[in-house]
C-alpha cells in the first residue's frame, strides 16, 4: 500500500486526504489544532457547539457535494436547500427576491418580475446586467473592481445596495471597491448563469466540523490511515533526490508525543503562512515569498441567544448594513430552524469586518441586537440573554483585481500545495478549498 502525508486538517487537507485514501493510499493527516476544519470549524461556547463563521454553500459546489457523499454525509439531510433569494425583513426598506424552482434562466426572469421593493429602473438594471454578462461569456479582457464593473453596467444605487454589494461581500469577503470583478463574474456564471439547481443556497444543519472534516477523518481511519490532531509539522524533507518520497517530522504534546513518517507523497494544505515556512526550507523561496504576500480579510459572526420560542419567519434574511450608523450585520440566520438543539439562537454575519472587529465585543453585539430589533420591528430582539462574538481574523485572502495565486504544483516530485488561496476561478470558498485538495491529491498520485 502506498503512503501519503497531508499537512493541514482544514477543508483542503481533508479533501486531499479523502481523495488519496479513496485511491488506496494509507494516509496520515496532520493538524496543529485540536479540531479539524481550519477556518471553517466548530467551536464550543455557552454549552453549545457553534461555528467560527456561518456559511452558505451553493448548488454549484459540485466537488464539495461529491465528497460529502463519498464520506457518507447525505447532502439532502445535512443541508437545508432553499432557492436563490435575497429577502430582507418586512419591517425594513429592503426587497424580496426569490427564484422559483423553474428551469434556467426562466427562474430568474420570473423572480425579477415578482420581486418586491425594486423599481422598474432597478429591474431593468438587473436584466441588463444579466444579459450583458451572458453575452460577454462572463469574461473581462482586463480585470477591475466590482464597483467599476457595476458602474460600467449602469446599475442603480438601490440595486447595488440591496443585491450586488451583499452578494460581493458574501462571496468574496472583500468590499466591492476592492474586489475582483472577474472572480465575482465567475461566481455568478456558475450560479446565476448555470442550471437552476446550481443557484440553490445550501445551509448547514450541523456544525462545520461535523459536516465534513469529522466524517473525512472516519473515512481515512477506516481505510488504514491515521489522523493526528495537535501535531505541528516542523520539518519536511525529500528522502532522496527526485524519487518523490518524503520524511515528515511533527511535534505533539507530552501525552501524544512526536511523530516521524516516511511517505510516497505529501500535500501541503495548511494556511499560506505555515506552508510558506516549509517551502522556504525546501529552497522554494520565491513561492514562499508569494504566499507570505497575501493580504487578508476577517469575518465576524455574532451569536445572540433569545428565549426558546423566539423564531424568524424564514431561515435567514439579508440585512441592510450601514457602518456609519452602527448597523454592522449583513445576514441573520435562525439557527433553531437549522439545528433543533439551538432554538432561539440567531447568528449574524459581518463580512470584511475590519471595522466591526475593532469594536469592543459587548458594544458590537449590542449594536447588532439593536439593528435586529429595528429591522424586524421586534423590541425584544434588543435584549438577548447572552451573546458571543467570534472573529476569524484571517478568514479569507483579499480577493483583489489581477491577484496572482500559486499553482498546486510546486515543482518538486511527490509534493503538492492545497488551499483556497491556490489558483482557481473561485474566491476563498469551501468549494475552492475542496477543489484544490482534490487536485493536489491527483497531482501527487501521477508522480
């Protein structure tokens, strides 16, 4: 049996390890933290299992859905499937846009005709964007910012505020004035511009570690592999020049001890900084420097616990944010409608949250609670029983125009790079992480 080591137990690393195990490799998965999942993982707080960030998947995430099935996770039960929508609380000044389950692109045309809260000019603006983007085959000759793209397409201010800005923040975690228009178009191409099911929005019904990484670990172990958490890899070295075999040295705690393994293939699937350190030791200084040059954007998730009978009419809503007025939230999710064990718990997401994250946590949660009370015209939402603010400071790389992202092939036999920051059409999403892991596994298998 061939052997492989995967360094990093996030979604990219778990995907690489599963793909290698499926191909018959005996895999050792190393993760420095105690919990698998990387930047999409479970955390414990106030007696509940929460996530370090609320996520929405798309029906276009074909590789993610394939691997979920491979590790015996049924997407139909693990994910709440809702049609493409951008729906604001009825008490606010937003809009109500929801696509019926019709064939594409008829579902979008009907959604646009039925949309509430948009003027005729707004609807014509959206139709013009969709038509022009399809005519352009969703490609730009020269990348620019999303804001510049929307200006070129004569999008109305209201449509930008209610549709394009929140979609850009949710998908790229980068403000429209700095976000890559080409990557944004790629996301729209594979969702709005593809078959109807590709645009479906998929909400996890369980925590993110249980959704895939934990099942991936069980899959690896069942096929003779090992999963080492709390194990930091400090050394990676070729056993012999050009034969593609690797020596991996990992440091654990006093209980677990240290590990040293020799393998036929290895995948670097940690964060860009940690992979850069190991690549620099291998003489790949130029690549290491490129990995260290990434800029990052945070994501903040605010959990608010109310009485057990507190419930929203829908599983999630968009929120009209305005940092200048202290309205930080961009989407709110009713966790009780996703997980039966979490009634009365709401989670509010703030993407690209540098300003929000600089606030004192109690002040931020208080402002978000007030925002919910105002948006839903429900004064009781201003006073939750408790709150928990979680900020992932390096949630994603800043997805800026023309950004050069590294290939998974690092130019060394039997070694590949994986991570949501590697070269891809997509921004830093779960799907891009999974695709990179699968691609890295297939690359080292051919060496």
